């Protein structure tokens, strides 16, 4: 690790500045095109404006001034004006908030105006032959014209309602394009603007001196991978290249772990049909029994080492208890009355067929064998218990250190003698003898560490405390054994100490100081606080999330 003083005297040629400017103009032009497309789609979904007559323009102004509909209707009647409208006029009025009541009054006035007879000679009026009935009185004529206007008014209003219904697809496309333009184009404009500003400052002769510390390539790669991860979208991309490294401090962490592999068996008493065959495993004397006396081949299936993933249970084992008895359901006959035939007889149905044997069927409890027997069904499972202590004074939490690794400086494994432990479990765990053996093994591990490790630069008390806690936990687990119900068999125990590297990196980003820690052989990153900025990763994630949300909303 060494420090270099680099003097940045960048003399950027004007051609590169012009290239940055062209890139910025191109992105701005692309953004303008996106916005124009979005507003064009939105405008396409709206009714187009047109040259409206002055009379209808007055009605629109009255409606937008929030004048009561009844007042507007009375005004149209008292003004004596005739409002002639086309379907486009109806759409325009509806888009400007004119109520359907006012539109109906305008249509009614137009129909009345069309029924007035002009003061001309009768000879100048053309004769029109129609199939409609002729009104004989003025009241009938007025009624007929009002009905005709009502028919046209209802049809036009329905057309207005259909035309004014919102287009979901156009609105969704409009929102989609506008969201995409905001989330994708704006960050690009900001990025190019920053680059252009840097080039411009260098062109003006901005000179600065920075003290840069060269980092190890693996350390740089770890920080770059963390800052570019999709799980940290607000961390600046390529943070290490945009920051000034001021100091790197070496720290150490001791990872002390104990791992205990044990086999667990749970027995459940069940009844099964007795077909005359005997099980290989049978209980003879309960006082000298244990589940581990049967199915000893399962012990050869113990996993090697201490797997971290959950282990699947082994094939279930059945142990005969010697308890056999006649089936109480069928009274040892193997058959029971057919409930289907019995129900039909109660209803008086005698001519229907049934798959049973003359009104009797096989007993479902003994499966037709007439006898039952009680057996113990055993489920075998291998488990690993891990506990640890961490000799570290820094801010990295123990939960994070537990997932890391380091260089192994001490490791010792104890394999329990299976035959001797099974003998201790016969008829129930003999706790006194088992505890004595555990204490002897604990003394062995305490002395082994003192002999193996020289010049240990950590807290040695943590190791001795780890050993004591591990053996105490094993004893507490095994003393809960219940004969033929729940039994624990110790398999293997390991103590391991790892020396994990920890590096504290001090850096500044835009003049503000920050810290991060790189720890473990796999170079994990921990930080209490870090720079926040709007990145392209965040824009893409927001775009995807917003698209999914909008799709779900508009698809309902």
C-alpha cells in the first residue's frame, strides 16, 4: 500500500467538448420526441376543438361560470334563438362540461325552430309526401314535433356518452410513454450534463491536486461489484472510480465456531394390519431398549462433515412391539356390511347392482386380514447445531460475521464412539456416566488449544467459553431423551477458529467523507452510511415496477 500524489492538469481538446455537446443535444432531441409522442397519443384520445357558433359559445361560458342548469334552460327559452347543432357540436359541448339537461333544452329549441312555418305563399312551399300521420290540431302538431325532437335528443345524448367514454388503451399508452421518458431520458441528460461540465471546467484550465491511494485489484473489484449491484440501486455506479480514497486501515477478526452433528429419532405408536409376516426389528425387553438398537444401517448414512443446508429425513423404520389382536371393527371376520347396500334397502331399492360381495365388503381397518398389530414407526433425521463467538471490536454485526469466512488457524474434530453411546442410551440415558465423559472431552479440548496455538493474538477466554458452552448445550439436548419416543445420538463435534481479514476504507465522495468495511475471505461489504444518487439501475427498477402496477390497474 503506497500513496501517490497525482496532479490533474487536463487539457481537453475542443473536439471532445463538441462531442459531449452533440450527445447532450441528441438526448434532448430524443426526450422532446418522446414527449411529443406522449402528448399526441393523449390528444388523439380527446375530442377535437372546432369553430363553434357564437350562440353555443355563450352557453359554454355560462356553464363554465357554474350557473345553474335551470337558469341556462330558461335563458335559451326566453332568448328566442334557434340552436342548430351537429354531432361534433354535441361532442364539443360535452367536453367543455355542458350538462345533458342543457343539451336537451338546446336540441328541443332547435326542433321547435324547425317546425315554425315561414310567412310565404303556399305555392312556394314544396309538397313533401311522407308516411307520417298528419296532425289535425295545433296541440297534436306540437306534441308530434316534441316527440320527434325527444327521439333525436336521446340518440344524440347516447352518442355523446359513448364518444366521451375514456379510452383505457390510449391512456395507458400515454402514461407508459411519459413514464419511460422521465425515467430513462432524464438520467441520461443529467449524466451527459455532468460530463460536459467536467470537460468545460478542464477546458478553462481547472487544475486540482488529489492524494490517491492505489487499492488492491481484488479489493477494488469487490467494492465495484457491491456498488453496481441491483440490490443497491441508489449507490453511485462505479463508486470507487468516482471517489477519492484517503486511507485504508487493516483490522482483524477472529471467528470462533463450534459445530455439533447429531442424529435424532422420533417414535410413534401406530396400528397396522397383521398379514402373518413379521418385522425384522422387534422389541424384546423395554428396560434395555432404545430406538438406536434397530436399523443400525442408518448410522452409515450420516453426512460427512457439517453440512450447512437442511438434511432430508431418512426412510421410515417400523419396529414390532409383539402386541397383536383381533380387529374390533369387523370382529375378526375381515368383512363388514356394505353401507351402500344398506342405504338402498332402507329406501326400498332392491334391483340395483353393487360391487360388494352379497352385501358385505372388505374391512378398511384390518384390510381383510382380521388381525391388527401395534408397531413403532421411527423417523430418523440428521441435524447440525452451530454456535459461535466473534473476537472483533468494530461496527460489523455478529450476524454478518457469522456468514463470512477466514483463514483457519485451529480446527479439531471429535467423533463420538457410536457403540458406547448407544449402550449409554439403553433403557434411558444414564446421565451421570454421560456427563462424566463430556467433562473429560471438554478438558481435552481446553488443553489441546494451549498446546497447539502459540502467540495467539486474540482473546483466549472466548475459546474456553465457547468449549464450555458447547458441551453444556450437548448435555442439555441429550438429557431430554425419552425411551422409544424421542432419542438423540451424538455423532460428531468440531471446534474451529478462523482469522478473517477486515479492511476499513476511508473515502470522500463529492467532498463528503464516508467509510466502508471489506471483510472475510469472500470480501463482503458493510457500511453504516453511503452516498445516495439517482442511478440508471434505479430508473430501470422504477420503470419495471411502475409498468407492472399500471398494467395491473388498467387490466382490471
